[in-house]
C-alpha cells in the first residue's frame, strides 16, 4: 500500500507512529509531497491513501474520504497577509495552490477580483516581503508566525469561516483512500491512523524527531502550536461537525 502525506507537523505527528512501526497497521510505503502536489497526484489516482485539501477531496470520485487523519481548524485557519505598510490594492495574491481549501475560502471571501499566483507554501512570505505580489495566503506553520516575519494580517479566513459557518470547524485537509480497496481495508487504515495519533499523544518523544526533520519551522513552540491547532480530536474522528463542515465547503462558490 502506498501512502502519501505532507511533511507538515500535523501530518507527521498523526502518521509518525505508524511510519516508525510503533503501532500495528497495514504494510505501507510512505511518500511526502507539498499540498498542491498531493492534490494533483490524487486527481491522477497515484496513491492508495493520500492526504488532500478538503476542497480537492470533494471532487475525487475515485476516492473515499476517511473519518480520521484530517486537519480541521478549531481556532486557526489560513491568513491573507501583506507587507508593512500594506499596498492600497490587493491585485496579485500568492496562493498555495488552486485546488487548496485555503484558495477556495479566499475566493469565496473576496470574490473573483484578484489574480491568483500559485506558489509553494513556504515561498509565499518572501514573495510578499519583496513585493513580487501584493499579498500572500499563508497556511501551515506560517499562518501561526506571520507577524514574526514582519507581515501584516489583511484577512483571517479562520474568523471569516466561523462567521459564515456559525462555528463549524474549518475543513482544511482530509485523508482519502482509493475506492478499489474493500471496506475492511479502509477500516484497517482508519484503525492504524487512530492508533498512531493516540500513541503520539502518549509518547511524543517517539515521534518528534521525525516531525522536526521534515518541518519548515523548527522551534519547539511553533511546532507544538501547529500540532495543537490542526491535529485535534477531529483528527481521531471528524464526526457530524466535520461532515457538516465538508458539506458547507462544497457549497462555496469557487469560480475564478
């Protein structure tokens, strides 16, 4: 079985114990890709199990969205940031991929009146700082430390979503599994994910070296904040709240 996730702290935290063989699970080979590349690979049916943006997963007919392993924001979400002082008009905005949940939320919030510039997520702050773009849509660790980078918040999409959804969690990413696998295989993968996350919570020292080795931001507080923000109880089971959030996301307008 081939499993693809991102190198971001919440993914490596959730899957780390399975990757390292600390919990039982199906025999698997693991791959790491940027979120937009994961979305593209999923559209091509490249992996048996894959982490994808929630917005992208809603359009994957050949994949089943698993009930666990995803990233749902309870307080934090993508943020639109600018340099200081901010430009008067936000015409060119760097985004972490056109299939990402962050981009869908931004289009829904701002409408079509801007040019999206697809950029790998960790390069977005520098593009904003140098003036290559008017603003940047930051995700993952960067959304938690943008002020440290000298950037100014223009729009908090986490807050915007909470108002639009009346308090639902933000469905940022989910785990999808190819429908060619039978239900018992799906159940085995979900069981491995839940055991892996539970083990990480009880034995963080076993997983953190792997998390640090793949993270973009290495300081301990940032890593801890990132994991707390995006690897929460909804990663164990999205439940009714997670499913309702996915349904609402699917109804948001996305035309460029």
